[in-house]
């Protein structure tokens, strides 16, 4: 698949995911789509009245892919409902480092799409001992 068409596909899928977000407490909806071994997985944030139990969209999408046996995540797209660039939280960066170290990370806003690698978003990272 051409890179541009993958980006477009992931953008559209992340928009769909955003519509499913459950964010009554923050009012901030996030949608993610990723490609892993030819399949697309979507995720949205899911908040809970016990706020510590809320899940980020990135985490949902990555865990969906992993739990379906996918181990190679090629690209991740992140979109937020406020139209601004939504940079993943620290915890999700650590998850990406561990399970999607090679992924192109696309962050979309109303002003365009930026592309990163996890090393840029999480420098001086903690890595599993022994790896
Ligand atoms: N959130 C995500 O889902 N992904 C991010 O990258 C940043 C934050 C969610 C968590 C919470 O439901 C809401 O956005 C506000 O923090």
C-alpha cells in the first residue's frame, strides 16, 4: 500500500474511532487507528467515574492488536476532538516503545498531520532490562 493512502486510511479510521469515544468527564475525545500486519485496529478513550480506570485511545488500539496476536505495528494515527495536535501521554509512549518501536506515529490536527518516531517522543527512555 502506498504510504499516502495508508495515512489517509488511518486518518479516516481514527475519525470513526473518535466518534465512539466515551468521555463524559473530560469532554475530550480521542480516536486512534493503527495498522499491524495488514489489519487495521481502532481505539477510543473510555472514561470511568473512577477516573484512574479511564483508558487512553492509544492503549485501547494497541492492546486490541496485541490481543489478536499482532506483534508488528507499522503506523499509528492519533486524532482529538478539539482539532489540535494530541500528543500521547507518558504511559502510552512507554507502551508504544515496548510494542510498536518501529511505528510511524501520525498526529493529526485541523492544520495538518505530523509524523514522529517514538525516540523523538520518548527520549532517554526506560527499556526492559536484558533487552
Ligand atoms: N487521552 C487519550 O485517550 N489519549 C491521549 O493521547 C491523551 C489523553 C484521553 C484520556 C482522557 O480520557 C482524556 O483524553 C482527557 O485526558
